[in-house]
């Protein structure tokens, strides 16, 4: 893979703070609060953990977003590192709720994060009246402090109660689901983009139950920012990855990118341009059916895949794919 342009070191440091902030919360802040339980400052962690359990259901009831956190300047530096942009095709009416499929899944989904969890790309100004929420693994919201950090950015659990709440309370809510999951990032087929979507129909059923509009989006460049080390299906490493997935809900991936010095290898992502293209000009309006039949789910799932395929073919050559690049569904 040819190297992308070398980003400025300051932008690289700002990018590293994103994963390091979660690691610091998990390995430093949480152990510190547990330690304080055995000191004279024990009321401080005791109050937090009491509030933590009283606040247990809040992530599934709309969360607690913070405009201040979403507007931190550090997100702008992460956006500029690649850079990351969102392409608006048409206006999005705040009179409806939307269930958005986010494709494809890279290792760390930089595009979805910057576009929908921060204001780095100016989402609120681009789509006034629309409140974005990005759904992620539910067990993250069972971890003290991390749950609060996620909620502040507008992230919600990818659980039925959380999504049902957002689609049934008011209008102008946009809930993004990365349908393919991390397993999608492991699909490496030459001259093809592979999405795990063929049998993923639950999000269509949910949209029908609420009469929400379905919105397909595709992020070009997301899968180029890291190189992965593939393993054969018969290898012990592949079996370990599968076992890890069953236990923790996501894959253990071996990957690499670029280092701080030109031409070196490291854990920094390649600074390829990442563009999220929406199909808001042609959202799929769905009827509200409390108990949709399977035939109805299949019908709108097929329409969704067709719209996504059209979006990909229309923009692929403009954003780094060849004319012969194919979109495959597994």
C-alpha cells in the first residue's frame, strides 16, 4: 500500500489522545477511584458509584449529550489529520426520525465518529434541527466514566430499548447503526468492497415499527487508513479471533499504519481522505407497522441495498475507487 501524506506531528498527537483517553479512564481513573474508597476521601467515589447505579438506565433513555464536549477543538485536529468531510446531497427534514445505516466499518470508524459524535465537520450547521446519535456496543455503557464520556458525545447503546426510545420521543432524531460490525473490516477481497448486510435485517424491522425513514450512507477511505494482517481460516490465530468475538462482541485485529517519521511503520493511521456520502436526497420513507411481516421487512431491506449500491456506484470513482470496483453483500 502506498504511503499517504505525512501529517503534522501536532495533529498526530491530537489523534492519539482519542484512544489514549479511553485507556486512561479505564486503567488510571477507575483504579484511582477504587483506591480512594479505602482512604479518608471515600465519600467521593461512594457518591459517584451510588449515582452510577441510580443513573443506570439513562443511556437507553436518550443519554446525556454535551454541546461543549462535542465542540472541543481537539476533534477538529483529528478531522484535519486525514481530512474527514461529510457530503450533503439534500436537506433533511426535522419533522421525521431517521435510522441511518453506516457503511463500511473500518477498524476505528474515524469518519462516523467525527461526523456524528462531534461538531468537527459542522453537522448541526449542515443539518439544522437534526440530532445525531451513533450506536455502539452496549457493554461500553456498563463501564464507569467511559459511559459518561460516550454519552457526552451523543453515543448510545446499540440495543433495542435505546433505539426505540430515540425513534419514539420527538422528531429530528438521526440514529446511526454500523450494520456490518467490526467483522466487516476483516473482509478483504481484491477489487471489491464487501459489506456484511445480506442477513442483517433487524434495523429495517425497527424502522418499520416506528415509521422512521431509512438512510443509507457510505464512507469512502475508511478501510484504507490501516493495513490488516489476514489469517487463514484454519490458523489458530483466526480461531482465536472468532473466540474473542464471541466473548467480547468484537474482533481482535492485528493491524499497522504509519509512524511519526516519514516512511516508518507504526500505529498511526494513514492520512487518507475520508468522505461520508449520504443519500439524504432519497431516504426510504417507511410505513409505521407495529408488527411487520417478514415479506415487508425483506421488501424494504432489498430497497435499502439497492439504494446503497446506487450511492456507491455513483460516487466511487470520485473518492478513490476504480470504475471496476464492485460492492458485494455477504
